[in-house]
């Protein structure tokens, strides 16, 4: 099961200082296709300004800010799913007040793993931020770069009992092949919010789970053809 954690776990900084908060992932035995991150925080204590993805992840849905909440959806290229530990992105935040507050992952945060159609996230740990008026600001720690990883093949699917082959969900253009054209069509539909194309689990919305279903189909086709 996958774990997420904000780094550093604790941070003390002066009011008006800018700090970096990294999102760290440990996949353990899972191989990751996408992550849907939702954070909550006190907007009177800090102001989260910007999210910067690490080298590797692709931003599927740009960050969205509301009062005390922020969200972003990340994916990985179909040819390079991720397994291991590292940073997937960094938030830049400014300290607004001399008080202690926390940044937490909301319960809506989910991680999509190959071979799974439910949330693979086991736990998510936040960060405690303390703003100060006096004193020397503590240095911002260096965050380990996103690691290079070797793609892991998708598990082979067991054929069904029906004599009719099950359509591959990644075959967007329905021509019996799964290639970069299908990837382009899926990504275009994702950014245009075309649910009829991207909603592969038919729950009426697009999410990291839909993206991993596409990834499963992509890997299954390319491992067997």
C-alpha cells in the first residue's frame, strides 16, 4: 500500500518568509499511475502560492485553490509507471502569522496503482508550520529529487469466460490497437473534461482511478502485442 507525507514534517519560519513543502511518496509493492492530492490548511496562517511537479509526473488537472484548500491531479507517462520512493512535487508557501498551524491531506486524496481499481493510499501524513516574529528563520531543507525508475509491466489479466473478447479500455479510437494516438485522444479528452471518454469506471466523474484503468489497458496491450 502507498504512503504519502509532507516534508518537512515540522517547520519554523519567520512571518513573510517563503518556505517549500514537498509531497513525498512511498509505493512499497505498488506501481503508481496517478495521484489526486487534496490539502487543507489555515489561510490566515499561511498562503500556498504554487505547486511545482517533480521531474517525471505529468499534471493532469492544474492546481485549484479555494479558501484553505488546494488540489492537483498528477499522472505518469503510460510507458513509465512509478515504483519506489521520492518526491512528486513541491508547494511554495508564505508565512502570514506568528502561530502554529498544520497542512494536512484531505480524505479525498487518492492514489491509483496498476492492477487496482480502488484507492491504493494507506496513509498520509501532514506537516506542522510555526510562524515566528523574531529569530533567525530555519533553513529550508533540500528535498531529494524524483528518482529514476524502471517501468514495471502490468499484471496479465485472466481471460473471461465469454467467447467475446473484452474491449481494451485504452483503445480510445476502437481500431483494435493501443498506441500514442489513443494516448493523445485520452489526454485531450481529459483536459477538455469529455467524460464520455475519460470516465472509464463510469462513476460520473474523472479521477486518478480512470487514468490508471487507461494505464492498465495500455500496458496490457503493449505487453501482449
